[in-house]
C-alpha cells in the first residue's frame, strides 16, 4: 500500500508544473542475479544535472550510465554489481550543485519480493534501506506491535473487562467459563482480523468503531441488570464470539495502516495476533489479581461490577455519539 501512496505523490506532482516534480530514483534488483541492480534516475527538464547516487561500498558500474530524453524529463539508467545486498545499508544523494529545493522519491525492489519507498524532503540526502525481512525480526516487531496495540486500545480493554465481570458473577465454573469465553473472543476476532487484512471482507472503519463502542454499552447494561438468566450470563462465550467478529475489524484497521511484511504476510499476521493475545492475557491476569484482592478486603464482586458497568457505560455511550457524529465529516 505504501508504495502506491508514494507513486501517487510522484504523478500528482508531475501534473502541476515542472518545478514541483520530485526527482525520482528507482533501484531494482535483477530477479536472476543476486546483488545486481538497475538504477534509474528521472529528473524534470527544469534541471540541468543529475544527482549522484552514492551506493554502499562494494558496488561498481557493470554497465555505464545512459541518458534518455523524454517529454518534459530525462532518465539516466545504469547497471550496478554489488558484493552483497544493499538492504540494511545507507544510500546517499549527492548534488553537484546546491539542492534545487526538490524532493527525491526513492523506490527499491528486491528479488525476494520486498518493495520499499521513501520520499526525501529537500535537504535530506541519506536513507537507510530497511533490512531484509526474516522470521525473528518479524516476530519481534509484530508481536510487540500487537501487545502495544491492545494495551493502548481502551475500548477493547473495556470490553474485555466487562466480559470478565459477566463471567465472574456466575455461581459455578467461573474460571472454566472465563477460559472458554476468552478463547471464543480470541478465535472470532482472529478470524475477521485475517479476512480484513487480506481484503477478503472489508467494512467502513468509522462504522466498525461505532459498533465496537456500542458493544461495550451493551455489556455495561447487562452488568447493571445482572439478570443471571439472560443470554449474556447464560452463554457468555457466544456473546464473546459474536462481538469478537466485530472487534477483529478494529484490530485490522491498525494493522492495515502499519502494513504487513511483504515476503511473509501470514507470518506477520500471526505474530501480530499473538501479540494481541499476550497483551489481553496480561491484562486479564492483572485484573483478576486486583479484583480478587479488592473483593477480599473492600468490595465484593457485585459492587465492583456495578462500578465498572457505570464507567464502561458512560465512556462507551460518549464514544458511540462521538463516532456516529463523525460520519458526517467523511
């Protein structure tokens, strides 16, 4: 997705006067020969010189640069052979004259399928090309991303908190039911997370966020009523699964904005989801510890649940109104 954004910036700039067009640098690895690259530099005709592309040590010209004239632009092509990949290394743009206040749009593509783009603003002359994607790096980055996302997602945490008290107010098999409830929630939101990220099913994110807030309001009302014979109290796992499908689309919106690793898409998706679950379990363990301590010393579970219900209900009702009113701004 990111590469399309940068390409759009380039062509949008192309349609406005020459001086607004960025310098375009494209580096493509030969699909048959490792560490062999075609370097293409495209400049508007308002420039009388090409910037020099300073690649890492170990790179030499295999085919000398050739210049082609086009309609409003010039292109210089060259073939480079390098002793090792340029991923994870710095490339530099060197102007033989003072930088003419133009941006430089860089796009790199590699034989392993990875594509990276960067728009350098005037004055920026260096870019560290991202390292090669590998399983340990994807595990570290996307698991951490999942943990951080769930622990900073107050609406998701508030929903899980309400689920916890729905289950803990039961008279029998509390911890067993809690396990199945959380597992059901995990399974269902993992399902829609995958479908949404892979573009198999998509929903408007503003609608999803409003419905997520509404799901919290629903659970808050159930806690206030505390009807042990209601569907929510009788089958909390079913309720968790139903609303989990909705919450998965919310998780997906964040992951889509960040992007998945292009060579191991499913692995990145798996580790992000793993991070979400780790964060969710840590949160539940913390809540269980605090709640049981408070129940023994200060406030029974029934009064705790009522307090949480009012906090969750007030917060989620505000979020519903705020998110629904934002529809008109789209």
